[in-house]
């Protein structure tokens, strides 16, 4: 692996990890999401799919696997109860729905 491939792999891993944690923080049911959460979720899903396809087409199979692994790992980390409650308390406008009583207006 060249230095460029390693750099691309690390950047793709970190980006996918952050996206996975975001996916873990938002509500799972679409009826509980705000309109903005729904739009962001759809855009980030397309970004992840395009990223994985582009890396696969560039024959960077390790980077492709890292993207898939980081998304799954981010979901698992974000669903750990202390981390999940921290996400909800630190970023209420990003993760809570409009009618949630924990959301501060």
C-alpha cells in the first residue's frame, strides 16, 4: 500500500465512523425524525454508498471494507447507552425530534 492509499483509507474510516455515530443518534423510525434529520440521513446514506462504490472501483478493497466496518462500528458505539445519552444531551437539535420533552427550545 502506498502512502496515498493509507491516507485515503484513514480519512474514509474516520468519515464513515462519524456518519455511523450520527446514524446511531437519530431516531430509527422515520415518523419520529424531523424533516432535516430525514434529509441529512438520506444524503449521508448516498455519500456512504458512493464512497464505498468509488473505493471498490479504484480497487481499494481494504478501504472499502474499512468504510463498511466503520459504519457498523459507529452504529454500535453510538448505541451504547452512556454515549447515546451524551449525544442526545450535547446535540439536542441534531438528534431529538421536535416533540421530545428533552429538547430545549
